[in-house]
């Protein structure tokens, strides 16, 4: 069914690496500058400009991070520190939303009744009250000022906003209370309702691992980096060489307020990867983005249609990534597609992953009107899975080259 291809092993050379010629280090600056200019010119002539588009939280930056892991330079300590701060701040956001959900569901008494001392030397009631006072209602001030560990490897990062650094510090100060709350069965039950507060599905991995993440020696792993969440507010460009092809990749912010920037990067685009989260069929946009209740999958479908119809992208190949397959597979077991008002026409069997995916593929296909709109190719992806992404990246170059040569319209899946 698919048009996927198996290419030779990927040559891992980034553009910046290929320019760091020994002559530059030897002080032979003319040679180095000439080579740099020649390298830039060659790159400009041969590059494939690739844009990552799609709504907020669909996984664009995660795909961008995967390209860096697979084809780019290792992260610097400065970057690792930044991700460490973001991971810790993400945990505060998750536990705060979970406690708000406890209230919303009227379950506060369940947490306040329990007075048995846990392993952490704290009762669940104490843990709940601490988190509510310091992290949710902000009634109380930092209980342990001055206890910031100067030997903490992650520490503070100038690459992120002050409030993210502050949340990372709050995490270290309240880690015991967070751990006690997360370990309770009642909190696990609240977790099942996380979609109501738009809690990031992957952050369960962080909540389960707070001891490692709070250690002074903590350095984020690739997995931590891939699942941590930071909203994109400025577009970022990186250059890679994949299978002898030069890619210039653009990551842009996908939330509604960020999309006005998109037009700035449309010039000369060779290919678009449109990323939509398959798992969001039963979720609504956050109220920060809209003041009405709006379904996220409908938002993706509408945006996809707008991109396909954009005149500036008329000649551009479009690769549609139906992402978050892993979450979709888990969710479909308890959240029936036809129970969502927008998708009540789904008449396949409940809890069937393949039928569910096919149904949404057809929904996206239905948004392509007329064959003047370019070419599209669908992949079902899990952006946090490096092996899955490598397989897909290996095939992208060939798809783009082929679609540029062959004018015929194609829309396949793998
Ligand atoms: N489990 C799982 N999580 C994913 C997947 N793709 C992305 N995520 C997570 O979803 C969250 C949002 O992903 P991002 O890559 O930041 O989304 P984005 O499209 O760049 O969002 P904006 O920058 O707001 O436009 C992150 O925490 C990711 O780790 C996936 O396939 N599976
Ligand atoms: Mg992003």
C-alpha cells in the first residue's frame, strides 16, 4: 500500500560539522572563509527546504528534536541544563493540573482523609495540603528559602523564561509531596481523567521518576528531552545532511497566535511535513487558545485543508504525519470514536486501532479538493520513538525527490 522505501544507511553529517574544517583551527582564515562561502553556496543550491507545520502540541518540535538526535551534533551542557529545567517545570505543571482536577471532580476529601504516614515520612493529607498551598493556590511562600543546592548540576538556565526556572526550583522544594501524591492509587485514578485538564500524556514517565529527576547529578536523557514540552514561540532553523541530501528544516509554533509567522517561511519551500495528533480526537483546544470549546482533531483537519489550499504551497510536496500513534492505541481501548459528536459517523468496530486510523486517514483525504493542490503522502508516526522516526526520515528524501520529478498526485500510506 505504501510508497515507503528502504534507503542505504544514513550518513550522519550535519552542515555545521562539515564546515568545521581543520584549516580553520590552524588559523588559515582565508582558506576557511573561502571554504565556508563555497559550502554555503553549495548548500543554498542543493538544499531541500522542509517546513514542519500543524497545530500546537501535535509533535512538530519533537520531530525536529529527533532530527538533531539522528543527524545533528550532541547537545551541549548548556542545552542539557535548559532541558533539565524544562523537565522539572513540566512536573510542576502536571501535578498542579492533577490537583485542580481532584477539586473539579470533588475528590478532595479522599486526599484529606488519609492520615497514614507514607515511606516519605509525610501523610497524604500533608502532601496534598502542601501542593495545594504552594503550587496551586500560591497562598504560601517558599517554605525552605535558602535551601537551593548550589551543587545541583542542572541549576538555572538563561535560555528559558524566569517562571520556568522558578517552577524547576519549586519542584526541588516539593518533590517529596509530589512523590507521595503520585504514589497513591486515588491519584492514578485521577490520571485517567487527564484529558479534562489537558495534561500531557507522556509526563507520566516524569511523575514516576521524580527521585532521579531531583538528584543533584541529574542530566536529562534523550527520552526526557523528547517528551518534555516547551511551546514554540519563534521559528527555528537547523541544517542536516541525510542520505547525501541537504535539508534546511524549519520548526514553527502551531498554536493559533503563532500562525501569523508561518507566511514568513513559505518562500521557496520544497516540502511540508504537516503534523496532526491522531490521539486528539476526543480532546478540546485549551481555553488559552480559544474561548469556545473546540475539538482538536477538527482544528487539525481545518488547518490541513487551509495549508493544502495555500497558493504559496501549490507546488510543494506535503507529507502528512498522523502522530501520537502510541497514545491513540492506548486511548482507543477506552474512548470510543463514535461517542465524540464530530465523529459519530464512525461505524467501524470499537477499540480497533487499524479501523480507527483508516477512518481518520479518510477524513484527511476528504479535505483535499482538486488535484492542483500538490501531493501528499501519509505516515502514521510516534515522534518520541527514534527508531520509527529514523525509518521515516530515511524515506523522506526519496519521496520529495520523486514527487518533484513525477508530477502525478499521490496519496499513500505505510
Ligand atoms: N507519547 C507521545 N508523545 C508525543 C508524540 N509526539 C509528541 N509528543 C509529546 O507531545 C508534546 C507536544 O509536542 P511538541 O513537539 O512540543 O508539539 P509542537 O507541535 O511543537 O507544539 P507547538 O510548539 O505549540 O506548536 C511533547 O511533550 C511531546 O513529547 C508521540 O508520538 N507520542
Ligand atoms: Mg513546537
